[in-house]
């Protein structure tokens, strides 16, 4: 598949997933949004599930590209990552929310669906490795205290995850704002940054 | 409804939910487990949804009863709460996992289901109030630093939630163990407890 076609299909899958959620999304919805034929989609992806797994891999690639900035101050880079996870990047907040609502449906399938589970585990492991690397760089630079970096990364990511789920399931906008303050003021600046 | 009947129905609903998950659970499954007629169940609860909402309220009541121990050391009480959230109480770990797998399915319905959303919000608010009260008691007693108690409670609960979801969706048993260490060693004993 040429890169341009792939990019177009992935963008259309992302937008339709945000709009329709996981359960009611069809290959036809994606084809319509993509302005391509359903048979073209099926030529590249057997099922809706395959398409969504490819989307998760695509989003991971994009995350890795954006996160690859090793010349920033480690504290600022870590805060930037946390803010991206909580509020989205260039995307707007309502789109970020729609995406995480759909992603929650997908996660709820994972205990019974090995394909989703494997890709979610892959995304999870890579994001954890990226956050861990930033913390390790901060420790090496003397900017952070000598903490357990993988554990601290897991802690930040679990809190982000829990806050997003509270936000999308209960509709509490303050959930992500409160956790943003807790993670930046209490964990990063209050505990992690070296005196 | 007499209290004994209610207790029996709630126990049966809990066990069948753990066994079958949310989607495939039927009123007949619950009646079979309860050793009562489906018509008795329907007499008290119109739908499976009503029964599950009643179960969430019942579990909240039980949590509140257990959490009502104001003579314990605030640090130990807070650690006990975190451990209960992560590992379950008197229940075994595989049952705790089965319950949280089913609860995740239920949460994934909440954005589209007001009845679930309202009850989940109620449970969430009460648990947050209980954890906040323990932190406030610790601050008043000079055991904890003078932190923002509601924010710290939200932080602990978000991390617990995120870890449990990672555990049930990806099957990583270490997810809850790592967050246990992070919350007890780094947040509670490393940051919250007064020097």
C-alpha cells in the first residue's frame, strides 16, 4: 500500500471512530469518510478489527515521532507528555474525548480479544519506554532525584489513564484538570525534580 | 424486600457478573445462582441494568461500612484503602480481577447509559470523599504534610483505576504491584507523610 493511501485510510478511520464509537462503526462508514470504495478497504484490511489495530499502530508511530525531542529540558518534556496524554495534542478537546470514549470500548473488548490486547500492550509498552527514557535522562542530568524511573513512568501513566476514563465515563471535565495539577505540582515539581 | 432476600440477590448478582461478564449475563443466570425464580427477580428489579445498578449501590454500602475505622493511624488506613482497591479485600485476586473485567464493560457503557453513569458517579464521589477524609484526618493529626486533600485523593484513585484497567485489559499482573509500590513508597511514605 502506498504511504499516501495508508495515511488517508488511517485519518478516515480515526475520524469515523471518534464520530460513531467502536460498536456501531462499519467498514462502509470508513469508506465513505475516506472517499474510497469498501472493496479498496477490504483489499488492505480483512475486518474492522484489523483496521482498528492498524490505527493503534499508526497512532503509536505518530506519538514516537513527536516524542523524539531529546534536546528539551527533561522536566518540560515530561510535563509536555503528561499534558498531551490528558488533553490531546494538536487536536481539540472534544475530539480527544470522543477518541478516548471509543478507545475505552476497544479496551473493554481486550480481555476477550487477543488481537486488540496484543496491540494495546504494544502501545502501552512503547509509551512506557518513552516516558521512562525521559525520566532517566532527567536523573542523568541531575534535574530529577534518583527515583525508580520505570515505576515513576508507570505511576504517571496509570494516573493519566484513570483520569481519562473518569472523564469519558462520568463526563467530569474537572477529572483531567485535577490530575494535571496533581501530576505536575505534586509528583513532578513537588517530588521528582531535584532540590 | 426483606434484607435477607436483598443480600442473597446481590451476592448472586455479584457472583454471576464475575463469572459471565456484563454482556452475556442474563436474569435467568442470576435466578439460577440465587436459587430463586426469575419472576421473583423481576418483581424487585425490572431489568438486568436495574439489578447491576443496585449491585453498585450495595458494594458502595459495604465499602463505607468497612472504611469506617477512624481510630486507625491515618497512614495505615490510607495504605489499607489503596491495597483494598488494588487487590480486593477478603475476596481472592482472580475474583477481584473477574469483577473489574465486568466493571470495565459496564464503564464502557456509561457514556451512552445515564443510569450506569449516575450510579458510577455516586460510587466515585463517595469513595473520593472517604479517601479525602482520611487524608484530612492525617493532616489534622500532623501525620501528613499540609497537602491539597481532595486533589491527593483524586490522584491516588486515578492511579488505582488506571492500574486496574491495565491489569484486566492486558493481563499484566505486575501492573497493580508496581502501582502499589509507587503509591505506598513514593506518594504516601515518600511525599505525603510529614518528616
